[in-house]
């Protein structure tokens, strides 16, 4: 098929892009030798995910670079730009929480996620794959040390002050030397030295016991035991100055298990493990490591096995990347390999069974609807506050796996007074953008509701001259998925015990939860900024002006239209007032 085109490919480094029949980029790779790499896809036997990729390749392009490092940078850039579906598992990894000790005059200690690691100026400790461990650690330290607990200083003492867990930074002159000692002890503990903490906990346990407060004493004893168990389970490496990450992997068939060890202050602090179905396995690992540090702090050093190109990673990150050949670090690198092997061997059978169930359900759904494919699904749901201020959520599934990087939230125009108007607007906005920006088109659209919602969606797609199958999922009186309605408005019952039914119910639940989360967040926070974010026409600039002038919802509610018009157009000021009065 590509025989003549392959003859023209140079034997030079570069990045290549595989395209499907709709000209969408479905895979991006890099190679030292473009000709050899591209030829390998079409002249050798391929299996698993690679076989699926090759079956969808309709064309390919390539960009020649001066070096392999340039091809790697270009590859990563194109993956982030186009989000190809066969690279997605390398990007859709979760982020772990860190413990943050702020560098404010009066520091706070808290759990943070999705931090901007390049811009963050605080002290960050972690990552913590075990979220419960991180929360317990922060809770314990905040109880032992009277740090500032509030986000901004209050005008009067808070409950924490009366409990002895805050120094009253809002009103008292704080002893800065005492504060520095607290920070030093906390930092020392988070860096692996538990001496000061254990001493303090033992003192408090004895005080509570002498005061015959045995419940409190037991609480402190449990904290001591937790720390000792944690320390016992950690593997000592060398000295306390060692901070590095170790990557190793094990491969079998088309699967790849990656194991990451986090070494902090000379101890095996935590670990992370992931199984992916690879295309070019060694290239996938390098891409995985690079994408991993989009969400995690880059250590001083990285260790990798000798099969991975350490030099190219070193040039990319500008830190030390090496392969130990002996000693304790070599033993840890081998231990990471053993853990990766065990993890894949215990999970591979389950993964294969799950995959077969998903693919069989995809085929069953396509057959039921009489369409060529039902692999990519985009599902929509609306949510509102008291019948006003609609928002919509869209979730994306590929082979019944969620692609969370592609989820989208939509603010709906204030004129939308019901679900149908909201559905009409969001379908138009989504698929006009798909056309204009040539985004990947779904095989199937799922709307929440029945025949009317399907007809509304189909009308919009017809206006845009798009042929995409639309179905609805019908719920019973207990708000559970009951059946589906196809584009011909026929109800199709699906056995509730079937895999297809379970997968469709999961999609419906996912999009429903996604759509209402935004409103729930606003309701739970109850703060002015969050409320204003939900009102179309009030952007970042206007929101800042309102916050600066009025400070609270109460004051905005009390303001006259004339006062609001200094910062907002008349119609938006009216809508804002109505919104606040209704809520």
C-alpha cells in the first residue's frame, strides 16, 4: 500500500505522524532512522495495539530533524497538540498529591494536587500515591504544630486557636524564633528524620496519660506506631542526601508494566506502577517518563535500565540520568524490575479479560445500531441551578475507556430556559468546533433523555452537515439506566446483566456526575468568585472588579442596578441581580 512512498523516506532522525481515513493524526512517534522505523510497521508481523493501529493507518507524514533530541522534543510537542488516541495512555495518567509547606510569613501546611510545578514557589514533599497517608501526615503535623490554619488571616481568633492548634497569627505578636523552630522540625520530618516528632508525641502521650486522659494518650500512641511502621517498611539506600527516581519495566506480549520508585532522603519513600499497551515499547517508556514529569517534581537524578537511552533523557531534562552497574542503587533498579514483572503477571489476565469484554461490547453496540463502529463515544448531560443558569458536561470514551483529558464543561447562554435549549446550544458549539478545528469525530453521540433530545441533536448535526449517530439513554423511576433509544426513535432493551448494559450505565453515570460537579462545587464553596464564574458575560476582568469593589455576595445583592452598571452592561447586571435573588 505504501511501498512507493516508503522508498522516498530518508534514513534520518525525525518524527512521524500516522493518519486515519479522516486525516486525523492517530499516532505520533520518533525515530533515529525514519525509513527503517516506518518500514517496520508495514513489513513485519504486528500484534495487539500495534496491529489495531496499522489497520487504521490511511496515510503517514514525517518531519526530519537534525538530531534525535530534536525529534523527541517535536514528538512530545505533537502529542500534546493533537492528543492522538494511540498515544493517549501515556498522557492520561493521574497526578498524585503533595504536601505543601508555604513560604508565607506565617506558613500553612496542606495537601495539594495538580500544582504548577514550574511556577510553584512553596516547599513540596512527595509525591504520595497513598492519599490516605498524606492526609494523616498533614493532620498529625497540624495538630502537633500550631501553624496558621486559615487561607487568609481573620479579624479574630478562630476555633484552632482555642484548641491550641494555632498561635493566633491574626491578633498576636508571634515569636519568629519559635515559628522557625517549628518549620525546621516539620521540614526535617518531611525529609525523613522523625526524631523530633517521635519525641514530641511521646511527651504528649505521657502528659495525657498522667492527666488520666487515656483516650488522648491512645491517640498519640497510634500516631507513634504509624510512624514506626512506615519507617520499618522503608528501604534505606545510602545517605540522607540522596533524592532520585528509579524507572524500570517488564514487557510481555503487547503489554508493558512500568515501575517507579521515589527515593527521598535516602529512603524508598513511595512507588508508582502502571500498565500500558505499547506500540514502540522503548519509545513509549521515554515518552512516559517525560509526560510523568508534567505532573510531578523533577528530582536531582533519575535512574533507568541500560535498555533506555539515558543520554537523550539527560539532554531533555538537563539533570543527571544514569544506569548504575553495581551497589545498592543497582539492587533497587533490579527490585523495580522484579516489582514490574510481578505486577504485570498478576494483572495481565484480568486486563486481557476486561479488554475483550469492552471490545465485544463495542462490536455489540455497533451491530445493534447498524453502524460501522462505536469505538469513540461522546456523551452529554445538562445541569442547572433551580431551573436557571444551565451548564453541560461532555465525557469521551474510547472502547469504553474514559479519556478524561478530553472531557469538557460548557456554560450555557442565560437565555436557555430548559434542557432542550441547553442541549441545542452545547451540541452546536461542540460540533461546530469539531468542524472548524478538524477535531476527531465520534462514532456515536449519547444524549441524556429521550426522543425529543435525540431529534434536537440530530437537527443541529444536519445543519452542520455532519453524519454522526445519536442515541439516548432512558432512565427508570429510580434514575437508573433502563434502555437505549436509537436514532430512529426505537426503544432497544438491553439485558441488565450484559457487559454492554453495564458499560453504557457507567457512561451515563460518569457524564451525570461530571455535569453536576461544577454546580455542587459552587454551592458547597458558597463564595463570590465561584458564583460569578457561572454567569456568562462575567469574565475574569469583570469578576476581579466586582470582587475588589463589593467583597461579598450580600453587598452585591444590596447594590442597585445603577451601581452594578459601573462594572457590567445593563442586561448582565439585571441577570446577576435575578440570579442572586433566586438563590
